[in-house]
C-alpha cells in the first residue's frame, strides 16, 4: 500500500457490514481507525463502510479485516490532492435535532428564528451534527432538558464541541469538553466563540485533567466516543457524576449495546432510553 491518501469502501448486507465494523472496533491495532457505516440502499439491503486510513499499516490492516467478510465487496480508492473535507462540508445540509439547528457557514441564512441555532465548523474535527451518533446525542439531550436543567455538563471526546456548546446555550452554568486530539480542541474553542457559548475545552485523555476534576461533579456527562473507551471509562464517568446524574453515551453500533450496557449496569446505572439512527445507538443512563 502506498503512502498516498486513500479511501477504503466496503459494500454488502447490513449483517455483514455491522459484523465487519464490530471486528474493526475489537482489533487493538485499529483502535484509532476512522470509519463510518451507513445504509446506502434500503431496498437492496446494501450498507456501506467508508474508512480513511492515516498510514500504510492502518490501510493494510483495514483491507485485511474487511477482506475476511466474503459478502462485502471492498475497494481502495486513491484520493486526489484536494480539500475533500471542505468540498464535502459545502454540500452537507443543516441538521434539525429537536430544538437544535446545526449548520455551517454556507447555510447561515437558513437558520430559523424558533430554534437553538448552532453554527459548527468542523475543520479536522468530528461532529458536524450529521453523524447518527451526534444527532442521537442532541435528540436525547433535547428530551432530557424538557424535564430538568443540567448546571454542570462534561463532554468527553468533544470533537467540534457541538454537545458542550449546546449545553452552554441552553442554560448550563459549566460546560467542559475534552479531546485527545489537539486540532479538535482548537476547533471546539473557535466554535464556542462563534456561538457566544461559555464552554471550555482542554486536551486530555480520560477524566483526570485538573479542570475536569475541579468543575465536577457533573449533572450530565456526554461521551460520544467508541465502544471500547466507553467501557473502559465506565467507572470514571460514574465518579464524575452526581448521584442521580445522567450520562448520554454514543459512538457505538447497535451490535455493541449489550457490551456497553453491561459495563454501566454493573456499576449501578439504569437505562432510561435508547435511540437508534442507522446502525448507531445512543444510550441514556442514570447514575443511582
């Protein structure tokens, strides 16, 4: 495999695609791999995995993993030298999730007057609001704040900062976001400024950063990451929450729900609600 930028595309039945995605998640050598899974053709039961490897080793690992599923047709496409992210974002429509309207600069004039409008510029960060996991978190949060307010909110794996910004814009006194990716933290801070949101973002792995500790305990924790770190952080998220506090978890496939739920139920969490969008799941849990 060359060092040129490539995109790996695999198509096949839903069951096969979900099994392949679960296999990628379970492989420690592919823990940081970036991919998406979505339904391409409902009538023909065609699902699609798009992966964007950042190294030759990761590309080879993804091709080998996907090649183990006979009913998936996998191709590797070379990406030309272009600003693909900007081109893709320019064609993305705004997203409505409950009271929240998420849009980019290209759709500024479309923002309604009766919604909480969030202008989110992605740059190199995850979380424009279009992905099923981000939309699921926003819908779940919209439902929760119909009944109560959350004074202190933590967003673990904040990406663009959209979830912490949504909390700050709807009355949270404290909104803190963390990410392990430096550019994401920078972009989240820029988005907070764009939206006039009092949200703070720090570069951190886990929940041990001094700002995270000093700002807790929290009424609500968002964690829109991947299934393995969701499981690994179960005890830390419990410790960061006030008794009776809520956790909104996403970044996991429907096939991974049982594993993630088991980790949190073993620590006393109660499942309040689950939301599904495409192959993705969002879990709303309450600490005892």
